[in-house]
């Protein structure tokens, strides 16, 4: 189940994020302004800009899966130097490629995996707690914020753009 909740869903949401960034670029072109305006926009003065929201969403996806599978050392490294839409797309693609390398069986011990981060000062949670209470909500927070920044700036994105394709059955 952790595979579906993380790899499958994180990949879907990163693809949706890429698609809404594309809509942002098209909007900037149609209104004849530099897309950098959107990339540096934020919802509040004390909140990260769109670039940082994308970076954190990518980090949450790759490191969330890496921590759940005990493979942190294999996660792609990113220096947080992206300033263009092309660079952000490349980062998203890098994370998607990384996630594609996982299989459901890689998560066999995820629920009981001890997960910690430097900023937790020696404390840890188990994998189930980490996935449900940190990784999943954190990914959605940053993708939602990226969506909201674009929407706030007039980009015509809606709930269907955020949710992406649904697996409807007949």
C-alpha cells in the first residue's frame, strides 16, 4: 500500500504540477510578460515563492520514498539553484525517473522503518507515521501552494488540473 500512496500518487501529482506550470508559461506568453514573474510570486510575504514550492515538492517525493525504503543515499541530489521553468521541469523529471525505479516490494518493511531527519534532533517516527503524517501531507501542501500561486496570478487552472486524470471505470 505504501507504494501506491507514495510512488504512484507522488508521480501523478508531480506530473500534474508540471502540467500546471506549463499552463503558467502559456499564460505568461499570452499576456506578454516574463514567466519569471510567476516563478518568483508568492501568496504571502513570509511564504516561499513558486520556485521553492516546486523544489520542496520534489524533495518531499524523492526523500519520502527514499526514507520509507531505506535508500536515502540513492536519491538524486539537487542544489536548489533552479531559476527557470526549464530547470524546474528537469528537476521534476529527475524525480519522476527516480520514482519509476521502485516496485511495491521495495516497501516491504516501510511501516516499521525508523525515519528521522537532522532537524528532528535525534527523534524519529516509524514509516507509517512518517508517510501519513509528514510525507503525504507535505507533498500536497507544496503542490497546492504552487497551484494557488498560479491561480492567484490569473492562470486558468482548476480542480481538474490539480487532480489530474481519474481512473474511471465503466
